[in-house]
C-alpha cells in the first residue's frame, strides 16, 4: 500500500499529466481543423507565442494549470504543511471562468507591448492572484 505522501505525489503527477495531455490533444485537434494554424511551442508561453496561439490552445493551457492547482489543493487541503502558492491561486481565481482568465491575459499583453517576454504564468500571478491575496512569500517571512 502506498504511503499518503506517495499517493499524493502520484495523484498530483497524474493530474498534471492529464492536464498536459489535454493540451496536446487540443493543439493537435486545432491544427487538424484549421489549415492556417501552425504548431506553436507553448511549453513556457509568453506574450509572443500567446498572441499567435488559437483560443483553443490558450484555453487548454489554462485548463492544465487550473487542473494542476485543483488536484494539489484537494490533496493538501486549505492548510498545507508546506508552503505553496496553490491555495492563493485557487482563492484568487475562484469564480472566474477560463475565458475570463484568457481575456485578462490577452488584454495585459495588448496593453504592455514591452512585456511580451513575460511568461503567461507570471501574468496570471501578478495581475490576478497577487492583487487579491497579497504576497504570500513576504507574509511568510514576517511570520518567521
């Protein structure tokens, strides 16, 4: 029988793998259905390749992030033993749809042409999560 931590790690890995698999399937389906679509490497998407990605590719990427966060949140609960950003992520984005998140990222890159190298994950964090929950790292440092 697996230990609780091994089971948690396995479930987290499976959730992340599933989310990334969905990304690959969505990317392949989009390429097959749209002749003008080209394959874009979104392994660490930033403003340059985010702007060229299809709506389906963007939504698949955000779905993978959301699923990863949801799986970890369910595994560790609202009071994890170790420091994590997942609780902040879940609380800040609660009630938002993937489309709303995508539109916020799109608007950020359109308004900040000088920030096209900034990864999408950072845009979501600094524009949507951190303003709602503050800076967990600084709060943690003050507590110690």
